[in-house]
């Protein structure tokens, strides 16, 4: 896990102690993930709906950029996508041309008109049919353009990717939100349900733990023993400290337990000395 080399070095003396003498193990409780909310497009921030410490739900609107021009463009595209005038006109023209051809065809069979007049009526009918197809294709293109404008407008509204808490708010209404990973983020969010527990173990513990196994976590200063589940057992070791990392998932209903604190963890398999 990130930063494990530096953290493992801090506990290298502890980790060198045999498993049988090193219980419980030092660990660190962290958010499941931390993300920085940035805008995919550049624009002036109109509203920020949350502040530091607020809990958020997945899909909740967090930030809105000024988007009057985009809304107008979307409304025009919506109107164009529903216009029926050209299609109605093309249908009427095709109906007239078809009836004209039928009359000319019947008269030509009776030799009342020339074949040229019948052919001209047939050409008019085909042209009218093509115009109707062109009008229908333009309307479908207008529908796609409307959906494209809706997607562009949606990019100016930033939503929470998960249930979590606002760690920090860096920009405010009136500030310029700039696109790009190197730009200043608007918000920082942390997912704290569940929590992630990172622990460094000595090499003689390898092979005694399995993904899905159980453990008990004891947060420093808070007391209590909380059940956790092993989600990752590293298969790449840290050669400098002769350790490997284990990650656990710690349930955190309603976000009651804080993240970013040290803890201790006990593994039943290591405590009993039995392999799974």
C-alpha cells in the first residue's frame, strides 16, 4: 500500500520480532479512499453545496458551475429535435407527387399523355421521397445534438462519487474552476464506510493469513475491539524491512469511527499459531 516502505521502516525493529512475541500488531486506520473533486471543464463556480465536515451521498450535487450559455444551447437543441415542420411538408409533397404519378401512369397507358410526362411524374415522386428521408435524418441528427448538449451541460454539475465526508473545501463561489489534474481541486472527499486498515507483518507470518480471514482492531485512544476482514495479503515483500503488508476492511456504520488514527490488530490464526 501507499507509503508502506516508509511506515515499515519506522517499525522495522518491531517487525523483526517473531510472530509469537509480537502480538498485537501496530496498524493504521485510513479512509477506504480519498478523492479530489475537480471540474472536467473550465468555468466560474456558481454554487458549492457542501462545506468541510459535511456527509454526502453518492450522486449528491456538490458543485455547480455557471452554465447559462450551455442551458440556452441545450434548450435550442431540444426545440430543434422536436420540430416537425420539414417532415410534414415532405410528407405532403410526397403524397402529391405519388398521386400525380398514378394519374400520369394511368393516362399514359391509355395513350392520353406521353411517356415523358409519366417519367417526369415518377422522378418528382422519387425526389419527394428523398426529401422526406432527408428531413427524417435531420431530425434524428437534431436529437443526437440535443443529447450531446445535455451531456455537456451535465459536466458543469459535479456530484459525489460515493457516500462519504467532505475533508476540505479549497474553492468557493466566484472562483475559477480549471480543468486538468495539475489544477487546484474544489473539494476533497473521503469514503469512511467501510474503513481501511493497513498493517505491516514480519515475514514469518506469511502463509498463515488468507483473504477473507478475520481480525480484531483496537483503535488507539478510543477503546473497544472491532471485527475486521482481511481483503489483501501482499505477495511482494519489502526487502529493506523484511516485511509484507496486509489490508483489512473495517465496517463503519453511519461513519461513527474516525479515520487517520493508529491502532492495534490481532489475528486469531497468528495468536493460536495455527495456519488456516
